[in-house]
C-alpha cells in the first residue's frame, strides 16, 4: 500500500489533482481509496466544516482541532485496509491554520503519530491566485479564505513543507501540468 498525500492552500487544486490521480491509477488497474478532509461522514469532519464558516479565534482553533481529529480517525479506519494506493486530501498541513507557534508544535506532534510517506505533495499556489480562484468559484468563504489569512497560512505551511521533506509542486501551472508533475513522481509505482 502506498500512501499519497495531497495538501496545500485552499483553492490550490488538491481535490482536482486527487481525482485526476485516482482516475489515472485505476486506468493502470490499481486499487485506490480516496479520502478528502474534512470529511462529511463523521462528527469530527462535520464539526470542522461547521467552524470553518464561523468567525473568531475560538472558531479558528476549533476548526483546526476537529480537522486533525478527522484525519486521525481516517488513518485509524482506513490506512490498514488493502489498497494499492490510499490518497488523503489534506493531512498534516491542517496544522498550519493554527496560530504560531502552536502550528509547528501540532505539526510535529501529529507527524510523530501518523504515517508519513515519500509521496506527500504540497500544492503551492500564491495567495493572490488562491484568492482569485476562491472569489471566482465560491458563494460563501471560510474563515481562512481572506487574502491576509491565505498569506499567513501559506508562509507557515510552506515553511513546514520545506523543512519536512514534502514534494512541492507549483500549483499555479495549468491543471494538466500539475497532474503530470505528480504522476511523474509516482510513475515507477504504476508498474
């Protein structure tokens, strides 16, 4: 089983790339399980989503904590199942939404207890591009989807990605190019 993690800022194309990868892997006769966080099928994921649309520091903190509990739940339930590939959308980088320096402590705590992979991709997009995509495609924005929050979160997440062996992909490129960059890393595993 290969764990693939696709993470990044809001509107960086995480779900789009995960779905493209899932389709490509299935074409190569691989069994795939795809899990997007926060999920909609359990208390932690539902609460994480609920707090994403509330304002204030307590909502900010609660959404990040419930999100991480949702991820831990997914790991406990799904990581032991027999698939060729498990793809998790949003994983450890949810900790970047916590205030500094708590985000770094939380990242390293969770990184210590959850499985890691050589195939953890951080889709890097500029805060300006993320903001443009959000404004173009969303009717309602989350608490972290302001330009200022995107800047703060990107800085924290990119610092973690650079120091913690993530594969950083330029998500400002066309969707097909981002997908090719991910697939090129995974290609030796297809056969």
